[in-house]
């Protein structure tokens, strides 16, 4: 990035920091840290999409599915196994998995060994159909037994009972595995086939998570996931933490005695515990963001990065020079999807629950694409800034809209239909502001706030 580009990046990130500080001062520091943590996770997702689109021009519209795979990883890694559910149908699920692998191996063997023709197709059909009914004969009773096991509180197999931070790596592996499958099918064909494949498989993944109760509890959700940081109640009961808070708020406590001092100190400890937990999340998430960003910068500045951008700019010329375009596209697609999967696991860790119904295309596909486009496609710092800016606008647009409508309707009579309509419509300011931001950026900076430059290293 040129000096001018570096100055621009410093300027826009400074503005972003000021906006966050304004929220902390006028709303609350808890709200500010909540927004900041979600901004960091959104920035990581945007980096994953930027790897695919900005580096190679791969159009992935199934981001929602890869983020959901990260959420599933958080559930399966952190929740302890449910012994009664395993006793009821665990062996049946494992048996169905073994049968599925055997049927797949048989079909693969037939495809490789038999000559093409009607006989081969008929054998494949018979094996697939017979295998399907055989698998269902084992799978269905096991699922019914598991889901009948105390469905109000469990009704699923549970997970591994490991620290949830391991799920961040597992989420990346899950997303990378599905990306490999999609890439082997769709990459190398026309670009619109990749978009169709990612969208379709994303919807299939979400539908599976909503309906396979034995695996994820479906729409009944899973709450109380493990934390990589302390709980607020633990901090509030800690004398050491209370001592830190008392020292930090010494000016507020000065001159107070008795019950008044006790009340103020208790409130300060409660507030401090919430802030401390959010700061711990901020530290963890920032470390991941910086690590991913550093790897992206190094990769883009390497010969590999120059090669993939050359492929993006002219596939025909790159192929004529002996570059394996499809293989490089597969690499990039897997890497970008893995980053999104990691961010998805981080988001579920922050939420503390897994809720399949919350995975909607507006939040986990459209918004992430807006972040990349507004921030600057092909520029890693631009993707990070886009993640911060767009999520900040998405969250703050509604309270700002309520304030704005309140000011506009201040002089109107109470009960006026126009006043009521405008106040009720304030929530839609989010979409209006988002559209306005996109239009302004596309009009005055078509490459994004921090556009890609040929000599850019970020």
C-alpha cells in the first residue's frame, strides 16, 4: 500500500475508533464492547470472503452455511456427551454411519471397475437404493430412541466435553471439508455454478441443523455453552476482583461510608465483571483477527498471492502459462471457507448458545458481502474496515433512526397518524441507511473505502 493508502487507512480506522468511543460515552461501555466484539468477528468473516472474491473472483453466496458449521463445531466440541442418549441409540447412529461408508465404497468400486453402460448404471442404482433402505432401517430407530430421551432438556447425543476454544479450529476444518466437496463438484465450471452450489448446500446444511434433533437439538436450541473466559458471577464472588474494582473506582467511593459505600461498590463490581468478561473476549478475538490478517497479508505479498491475482485477472493467460487454475481456485475456496468457519465458531462462543433458526442469508451472506464491497475488495485492511463499519451501522442505525424520527415528529400532535407512522417506521432506517452507505461508496469510491492497489501489500 502506498503512503497515501496507508494514511487513508489510518484515517478511516481512527474515525471508526472515535465512533466506538462515542457509543461508549453516550450509551454505555458495555454496549461499546459488545459492538466491538461483533465487529471483530464480522471482520474475520469478511477476510474469509475477501480471500475468495478479492483474491480469485470466486462468488460464494453460501457464507451462511459455513458460519453455521462453525456454530455446530462449538456445540459438538464443548457440550458433554449425554450418556442416556448414547445408550438409547448411539450404537445405531454409528452403525448407520458405517453402513453409509460401505455403500459409498461399493458405489465407488463399481464406478471404477465396471465398464460404462446400462448394466453399470443399473447396478449402481440397485446398490444405492438397497443401501438407502438398509441405512434407514438402522438409522430411524436409533434417532427415535435418542430424541425420546428426556427431550425437554436433552434429546440429543451431546458433544465431546472439551474446552470450547478448540471448536474454533474444528469449525474451520468442518467448513474446509464442505468447501472441498463443493469445489470438487463446481469449480472448473462456469462461475454461476459455484454460486448455485454454495447457495444450495448452505440451505441444505441449515435445514439439516433445524431437523436433525439427535445431533443439534434442532429448533429447540442448545444453551449454556462453555466459555473460554470467566463468568460474571465468579468474578463478583472473588475478593481479589472486588479489590481491583475498589482500587479502580476509588475516586467514586471517596467520602462514602456504611451502606452507601457498600451499595456503590456492589454496583461497580457488577458493572466491572461484565466489562472484564467482554474485554477478555475482545483480547481473544483480536488475537485471532491479527493472526488471520497477518497470514493474509503475507500470502498476498508472496509469489503464491501474485499468481492467484494473475489467475483472477486473466484465467486464459494463466492457464496458457501452465498454471492449474482449478487447483488454485480450490485452494482459495477452502482457505476462505475455513476462515468463515472459524468466525462462526467464535460467534457461537460469544453468544453462549447454538440457535439454527438465527442463520439467515441477510445477516450471514448479504451483510458480509456488503462489508467486503464497501471496505474494498482485494484489500485485506479494507475487508477488516468494512467488517467494523457495516456492523457498527447495522447495530446503531436503529437507535439513531428512533432518535431522528423523534426529532422530526417532535412538533406533531400526539396521536397524529403521520407521527405514529414515522415512529413505527424508525426500525426500517437500518435498511435505508445501509443502502445509502452502499450507494455513496459505489458512487464516490467504486473500489471501496480502501480499494485494492497493484502495489498494495495489505
